[in-house]
C-alpha cells in the first residue's frame, strides 16, 4: 500500500502591486484638495502615481 506524503507548502503572503491613480483621479481626492493647483502642474497627463510618489513630488517642490 502506498503512503501519501503531506504537502508542506508554506503559504506566502500574496504580492500586491501598489495602488496607482491617474492625474485626473488624484485631483479629485480630498486628501489633496488644498494642493490641486500645484498637482495639476506637477503631475503628467497619462501617467499614474502612488500616494508616496505624490507626497514626494509635493515635498520636493516645497524644498526648492
């Protein structure tokens, strides 16, 4: 009689891609309501951004 070996597969957490938003969507966020004019200049059309990237662009602008 054959014996079965138990599969010992460790479940790894799923790898998730960061959430990205196009410029048009970012400009509607309440989070950036007081920076809409600035972001409309800093963000490029057709490009998508994470919150960290957006916050970095704002920070870099004010540090200049």
